[in-house]
C-alpha cells in the first residue's frame, strides 16, 4: 500500500470540496462532504495508477508558505 497527499479546497461557487493529487495526471475529483471527496479521490487515484503502471511517479517533497504584499 502506498500513501499519497491530496490538496483539498472548498469551492463556494459549487458548494463542493475539490481535491487533487499533485504529480498524478487526472487525479482530481470533488464531493459534497470530505468523506465523499476522499472516496472519489481514492477511486480516481486507483484508476490513474493503473494507467501509469511502469512509469516512475514524482515524489511529494512538501509545501512552502509564500508571503506576498497585497
């Protein structure tokens, strides 16, 4: 079993949670609840990984906080 990190945001226009797994093409989804989003992301990630079998995947390194003056 392998773990992946997903970025999750709340979209106020659609009232849905959206998520994506960085570095995995096509690994994104949405859901009305965090549990629904988790299940949807798990399903789409499994499908994407089947398509990418044999290809070396990027490794998640971390996140950086960026400050800007606005």
